[in-house]
C-alpha cells in the first residue's frame, strides 16, 4: 500500500481479532468525513486481496468513491502543500532523468524542478512518507512535495512506464531478429550506444508521441527550405514539429533500415513494414511508404493497431438495420460482399471485424492483401508481391485449390482480379473485398467499367457497404446549439425530423480533446443489399442513379442520411457530416 502505516489501533473488544491497520490517509479522510469507515474497510480489503494494491487507486480509479480534483485540493489544504493541475504542464520540460524510472513507477513521485539541493516533486498522496524518503535518499536532496490529481498522475506514469532505451531495444531487436541485417544494409553504428544516437532517439519519440496521441498516420515531409512532421489525428493532419533540414536523409535511412527497405534506392517508391514492441503484451505495426519528391523522400507511416479488429461490430457505429443486413450477408454460404470508400475510411477495420466474427474452428479463411495490415490468428494471410509474380489474381487462383470457405481480397484493382473473385463467389465461396468508389450504387457501375459482365455482377454481389469516418464529438465538452430550420433543411433533414425531440450539438474544446471539440471517430454507412429489382437494373445495364433511386425506395439510407442520423443521436456535428458526404 502506498500510504504510510501508522501504529495499529487497539482492538475494540477483548478476544476479537485485531483489525487490519488503517493507513494514515484513510484516517484523515474518515476524520474529515470524505470517507466512511465502512468504505475505507471495503477499499482496504480489496487492496489487500490484490498484489501491489494501492488505496488511492481503489478509491479514485476503481470504485470512484472520491473525486480526484476535490481530493487533491483537500490534501493540499490539510497538509499545507501547493497544488498543481497536470494539464497545465509541458511534459517535455520534466527532468525525468533525475529519478530512476523504476523508482518513479514504484513511488509514483515525479520530479518537477531541481534548484541546488532542493527538488520539487509531484505526488498524489502526501501521507506516503516512505515514497518521499526513498526519493530523498536517492537524490540526496530536500524534497518539496506538490499535490496533483491521482488519476492524471497515474495516466502520466503509465505513459512513462517503460524507458526509451528499453522500447528502442525492443524495436531494434525485433526488426533485426526477424529480418537479419544483410551485408548491404546499414545498421546502427557498430557497437555504438543506441540511446546516444540522436536520430534514433528522435524517431523513437515521434513514434511514441503518435501512438499516445491517437494518430493514424505520420508524415515526414521534406521541402526546399524546411522539413516538417505531421500527424493525422481523427482524420485531420496536424503539424507537430519542424526538425532541422539536415536530418532528413539520416531519418529516411533510419526508417528504411528498420522497415527492411533498400536504403540505396531513392529514385522509386518503396513499401515496407515495421513493428514497435511497447510492452510485453502490446505491439504496434507500422506500414511504411516512401515517395521520391523534389527535395528528398517523403515517408508516410500508417499505424496499424491489432486491437482495432477486435472492437466488435457494435463499436463501429452501424445502425441496427444496417448491422442486421451486414451480419445476414456475411453469414451466407456464398456470394460477394464489397466494402467501398476512399483511403482511410476504415474499410480494412470493417472487413477484419467481419472476418473476426466468421473466424471459427470449422471455417477455412484465406486473405490476399497488399500488405496484410492486421495479424489475425486462425486466418491464412498472404502478402501479394508483384515483383515475385504473386499478384492478387495469382493468389486467388491458388486459394481455390486450398479448400477455402471464405476468401478476402484486399482490393479489386483490375479485371482479372474481379473476374476470378466473381467466379469464386459463383462457385460456392463467400468472397469479401474492397473497392475505391464514392458510394454503394457507383460500385456496380465501376465494376461494369472494369469490364465485368452485368450478369456476373447481378448473380454474385449480395451486399455493398459504403462508408466514411466523421469526427466524434467529445462527450465532456459538447454543447447543444440552436440552428434555424432553414439550415437544418438545407443540410438534408426533413420537416418530420424537426419535431423538437432532439437538438444538434457543437464542438467546444476541452483538456480531454486537446481543444478540438472532437475525440475519436464514428462510422457513417450506406448498407445496400442487392435485391431482385436492383439485379434487374444491373442486367439492363442501368446507371448508378437508377440503382440509387431503387435503393432509396427499398429503405436504404444514403451516406448523407446516415450521417444526419448520427447528428440526431448527438454523436457528431452537421459540419462534419457535410464535410464527408455529398448531397
């Protein structure tokens, strides 16, 4: 337990077993009526039952008995200490090297500033004298404690739980173990101290910041006069830093080494991947793409978090009727299901979520991807390699000899791939794939334009889902906004929708969402089952407008309507929906 143990109280009645000692912190809280004795005993029992249990963790984080902000103010007043809001602190300025990382994690004491022989530290439990004494002994300094909110302190320590050196060693070890360093490759300086290499440390910091900031892509962009790094967070690019221009080649070489790319080739684009091991039970994959530009190589790294495929279909944001149509379609024994949308619209996550549902011991699933983005145990995943002759079409041909039940093709790019995929769907296999189109009806005309015969499309495709990602409103700071009816009608709402039972929300901005007003993203979907009537339109070589009109008559919501439903539910703003959908 974190709190310093006081002398044990005497038993109330002779003959009774002596109760567990009450920590000083619990006694202070009980005395000031912030905690009842019963609550304290329950919390202590839970702490003692868990290994390395902590009283504040139990009271503030697990059971939420105490408000962390109120508790911090109370402790600061009671013990005559200053209080600080961690949100106002620039973490980059913390002298974290002052305290050993292991000691920091054990004591939950973070150094703030050192002047002479005095060290100001941040902590959440002023009664934990043992922790203060340990830091004092290690630093040989006078400790000036400053109280902070417990929940924010724990979050900060979790972000710092493993040292940069350890993470870096994991990263380099993992990559070199898998790939081996060939004679032609350039590894880190022979026997050099990795942690001292500025480029290595800088790249490590960028990658960790991107993961912690919830970024989906990292852009390294060289220009004539400057070099910049941008993160795509919730679909928007944000400039993070402008490092010195002179490092661009070294940084590009470093990324190419750990991504197993040819560092001597700077004239043509290259694709690779790398893995960053964050902890014993979490690893993040990166898909790396290089592009020669006028002033050097632009590198984009896509962050692939395997946990996203295990979110479940409910977390993706399908409406109940859309979810029902999709689950029924993928459960059918044969046919083709297509997921469409632009780059970065979440097609891969939707497909993997469907595959995760179907991934049972009695089912043989094979996927051909360029490259396989998320590793799913139980699924046979193949990376296409055009140079070696392993194209989508070649992979599909071999799949049909592998006794498959379900086939997933990463993307249908040409007539040959489309032809084989459709034949597979017509011969008793469930085929899933993606296409780059604007919406569900235009997918069918796109297939026709590729050269696929209309009767083949009509007989094989059973469902098409189009999707977009809109930024999700931050739940902590969103506020209702009054908009006139004309603006709502212009956005696409009907007169019946304006019944006064709901109000649109606006983005405000707070600490949780870094002032943007948005946190995370929500899917907007158009799920279109291929009915007999739509099949007739396809067989008559009908256009996308005719298909869209028929789908609307059958009750299929287009992307705009699905987005407006999300506005009514208070999940996003009208501006976001208008930004990602067409009328």
